[in-house]
């Protein structure tokens, strides 16, 4: 497969950024439907933090796409997994 051109990568990244809030809201909603215990444990913070984290993930993804570097996003995902595990949260939640 031929690598994407810089204008194409910028276009994809801009589209991600345009829809990141809606995507973050939907991802968080679906995650909390699968894991209602998170709402019990964290209350409204589960929604706020879930959306905030999803926005960060999408922003890092957009930047990696612009840079043409899948490694940048892979490194970010590994860092997220380590950070969560340090807080007693399974890395499976990053994968999910």
C-alpha cells in the first residue's frame, strides 16, 4: 500500500478533530454501558474523565496520522496502558 500524502494525512486528521467530541461522547457512553460498575465507582467523573481521555486519544491519533507515524500512536497507547496499570486499572481497558 502506498503511503498517504501529507495533504491527505492532514485532511484525515482535521476530520478526526472535527468529530472528536461526538466520538468521545459515544465511546464513553458505550464503554459505560459495558461497564456500569465504573459509574457506581466514579459517579459523574466517569463520564467527564472518559470523554476527556477519549479526546486525548483522538488528538494523539490525529497528530500521529499527520506525522505519518503509527509508531507515535503505538508509543502513546503503551504509555497509557502503563499509566493505567500504575493506578490499578487493567490495560485491557485501553485495548477495548
